[in-house]
C-alpha cells in the first residue's frame, strides 16, 4: 500500500475562451484586497462627513442617547475601516507558494470581514441618527 502512487486525473486543457475567463478570475481574486481597501477609504470619508454633520448640530441635541449612540457606532466604523487600510506584517513562508496563497486568502477574508462590520456599524448609526432627527 505505501508503494502506490496517487492517481493523477487527466483532462483536456481548457478552451481558449474558458482559459481567458479563468485568467480574469485569477486577476480579480488578486485585486480583492486592493478593492476592499479602496472601499474602506470611501467608507472612512463618508463616516467623517457624517460625523462632521452630526457634530455641527446644536450641542443641546447631543444630550439625546440616540445621537450619542450614532456617534459611537460611527467612530467604531471609522476605526474598523482604518484597520482595513492599515498594513500589517504578514507571516508566510517565502519559499512556499502554498503558504503565500494561504496568507493572501486569509488577508483578503479578514479585510473583507472588517469592511462588512464597518458598513453594518455605519448603517446602524445612520439609522439611529435618522431616528434622532425625527424625534426632535
């Protein structure tokens, strides 16, 4: 049993149009962290504008819990979007393509998760701010 070689499946090479699609998919996957970082930059700008508008309101309205909660959610959203853009040192085996690929995939997933969390916090904060404006 230990002497047996694994069976390697054989198949036809992909057709030229399929090959182009596979290359495009690979290129898009390679750009995923860059696209997520760009989205996080835009979210950070929107959060900054929203906080500026909220801070520009009369300070007497800041006493409501709704506006305080919205501001806190937006601040957390801004922090998370900053973490998406911030470069961290990544550990991988320089000589191992599989290690680099795993690290790249993990980085993309973490950045995407942070961005989704930042968007959710921003939207909840936006909902609270709208509710606060309606209340008074």
